[in-house]
C-alpha cells in the first residue's frame, strides 16, 4: 500500500473511533474540520437534524480576497476560524463540540481551533 493511501486509511480509522462518541445536538452542535493540501474547511453541524448550520472555508470569496498566499497555511486556518466564529455568533451558536476529523491537533487544526475560541466559541 502506498504511504499516502495508508495515511488516509489510518485517519479514517481514527475518525470512526471519534464519531462513535461525538455527536452534535441542537444545544451543542459539532464543529468539524477538514484540511486538504491547498485549503481548509470548517462547519458546524447539528447531527440530530442532519443540517449544516454554519460553514466557512479558505475558498470562499471574502477569504480568497483576504488571503494572498492561499489557503494551505496557518494564517489561512486562523482567518477561517475567526470567520467561522463570527458567523456562528451571529447565528446564535456559542457552545460547540470539537471534532478534529481524525487529524492530529497541531499546525493548521490547532490554529483554526484557537482562532474560533478567541472569536467567541466555547469548546
């Protein structure tokens, strides 16, 4: 098995373990993150209703204009976290459950989480 495929399979295995226990409710929705090589995506999901309440990514037009270097770095992750927190507070969401989606909690994932906390989200 190629190393890149093996890493992806391992991440999906970790993701399954977490998702067995972590679920978003209307009171406390789930903040889930996905990072690719070039971009980072975050959304707040109510799993009971099966709806995405708020979403933000480095590919959205306001973010692309703000990020001159692209969406695959820590600065972009922090900007997306701040943007997501602003949208969530406007939608009346303060408390969330953090789902790192099988990714290790460092680098871009950590930057996004810290920026979301500074923006007003509690997790």
